[in-house]
C-alpha cells in the first residue's frame, strides 16, 4: 500500500521528515514533487494572454470527474 513520506535531499541522501515503519533494506520508489513553481517565460503581453486563454479553455474541456477521489483535510495540509 502506498505511503506518503516527506524528505529533504541533503548531501546526496534523502533525510526523512516523517516517521516510517519500513523494514530495513526495503526498496522504495521515489516521486519527486517540488514546491517551487516557475512562471512561464512569456514576456510578450499578447502571447501571455493567449497562453492563459488557451490554458483556461483546456481546463474547461477536461473537468475533474465527479467520481474522482476526494482529498481529506489531512491530505491537503502539511504535517510537521
């Protein structure tokens, strides 16, 4: 069963920020998720407006399905 763990990458290793009960030597698969968001590199105002218009249209064409899993409060907030 998947288990979400938070870690910080330091000096070539992942240092866990949350406790875990994994057996020694178990192999895991990491999915890197960065909190940093880079703005689009579009400097032309008209091109940026067109990009945002197309982005909104695409979002409207692909709504979240009504049967999509619901996030709990705990899932939406970081725990420290």
